[in-house]
C-alpha cells in the first residue's frame, strides 16, 4: 500500500527527512513515533501530496505521489494535525461539501455523511456551526472528513490531539473496526495509543528510521534493565540476601504494609530471577505475597533509542 524509498526533504539549512525508506502492507496499522522535529509530519505531508520531496520516491496504492499525485490522493484519507476546517459551516454541510469534492454524489453522498457522523460521534452535533465546537469535536469532524470517501489508506497525524480519555477510547475502537479493510498510518505522541492500536511501529529520529518492529518485539529487544516487584514477610536481612543474587543491580524498598516489606529490584536486561528469589525465600523461610517482573514499556524503548543521538 505504501512504498517509500530513500525519501529526503530539505529546507533551507535543515534536513527534515533524510533518506527514509519503509513499506506498509495493505490492512496494517502502522504508528510513526519520534520526538518533535523527527520528520513524522513532513513524511505524512509528502505521502498525502501536500509537499514534494527533495529526492527519493514514494508510492501509494501503486501510484507515485509526485508524478501521479491525483491518482495517489484518491486512495488517501488525510487528517492533518491541525485540520483547516471551514468554521462558518455546519458539521453536516461541511461533510457534504467535502464528500462532493471527493466525487460522491446524490444518495451515496447523503448516506456516507450519515455513516461517518455516526461513526465519529457527531450525529447529535450535525447542525452545529463548527466554530462553536470544542477542539475534540473538531478532531472528530476532521476524522469524518478523512473517512467519507472510504479511502483504502488513512493517514492520521495526531488523531487523538485534544480528545479526552473517553473520546480517545472511541477513536481506538473506531480504528480497530476499520481494519483490515483500510490501511492506517498514524503519528502520535501517546505511546500507549500505539501499543494498543498498531501492528507495527516505525521509530523515526532525525529523519531516519531507527527501529521498525511490532510494539511487543521492540519491548523485548530493549537493552535497559527491568524491575521485579517483591513483597516479603519473615526474618531478614532481606536486602543483604537479595543483593547476592546474580543480575540484581539495585534494591529499593517501598512503603511497608504492616509486617510485609516491599522491594523493587532493578535487574539486568533479559534476566529473569524470580525462580532464584523463590528458592532463597524457601531457604530463609520467608513468605511471599507478591513476585512479578515488570517488562519495559514502549516509552522506555522510545527514550533508549533516541536518547543521546
């Protein structure tokens, strides 16, 4: 569905995208992650036909986004970060207008307008002037606009921007319903959203891909240490015995719960010491109420792969 090869975009004195290459298969939901200025929005604007690249190629649904721009854009529903809505129009009027621009007519246009307003939670607001809507509802209108022509590819730049937690959950559920009929490329600063919604993550830093994998695999490959949470009861010294276990970097005691002592053990990456802790507890006649390992999050991956670069 998307083929990007050695894509570069240069501005005066700055390279926003630097030889970027990746592919997205039909039916996938792929998240673009990266710090501010990494090149995410620039990449999306090139794919959507809003910008031309300095060099390299990009194809959408088999069409070059520069040489066959009109054909490529017919396959795309694009929602920019700050959608330029016509604020003096009513919601239903705006969607009717946008649908007509995208080639919809008559009964199909009316039906698609009703469908996307229902899908995006806009039915009750269909007669409201867009200027009177909250930022979150404006985001819904922009998403409905991207969906109205049933494009095979959705390009969503920060789709949850301005939404409250309930609205974000609604958007995630909607994206899940759209797959696998539609391919989705989205950028977001909400790492939890990527973990819950995306099949793949492209981590972009300084205009280049520095990681490309599933959220789960990225977490598994993380080099950083993991934490083991532990609650013990019995005769110590707990810290001294736990520190003897191979792989333990640091022991931090948390707030106690009566006679139960709580510890967090920072452990070397990929080391699972829970069985060893259990054996030590048996030997020392300790009681264990909690023993679990906390795997690193996608946020940890994000920080480790971009920190210091």
